[in-house]
C-alpha cells in the first residue's frame, strides 16, 4: 500500500530556554502573531497557513504525565535548529534592512547556484533563521 502524500507543513518546532526573548524576536521584530502561550513551556506563532512552535526543551523533554488530557510525547533538541521563512524575492533587501535596523546581525547573505538568494540570522536561542523565496527549491 502506498502512503498518501502530505499536502504541506502544518507546524515546525524550534527550542529556546528563554521564551521571553524568543517571543520578542518572533513577535515584535519579525511581526508574527502569537496564537498560544504557556509560561515556561511554549509560545506558538502563526506563519501564513502554518505554525512556528517554540518550546522550552526542559519542559517538553519528558512529555505529558501519565493520564494527561493531551498526551503529547516527549520531544526536544539540543544545539541550534533551523527554520526558513518563505518570503518574496523582491522583499529580501527590505528584510535585511529591517533586521539590521533592529541590530540583528546578518550571518550570511548569498545567492545559491540556482540563482535564489538567502539571508541568515540567529534568533536569541542561537537557532539559524533563514529568509528565502520559494524559488530556492521550486
């Protein structure tokens, strides 16, 4: 039997021990809308038709306690993760200017062999955050 094909990404997760700093970066600097927050556990952001979930890995590693109403399995990561925002190619210079205006260091800004361009920065937890057009892959 062949598996059905996924139709997209619903959510992706990054991990940050300082959720306040993560919320400032993603909501105040990048302009994402916070859709859920649980202090000391997570903050979730709307990104187009998908979600960026930022968890404190110390709170999610063990998973839900036995008998929990929402039995989410344990998860977490150590070391920096990666997330790429899909942006219009024509907006990359504006993104770069916006990030620099908020004292966010540009870690890399280059053209890929296929001609697409990416800008990379770090969020407060050290995760690699990329801004690139869909033409990077499609």
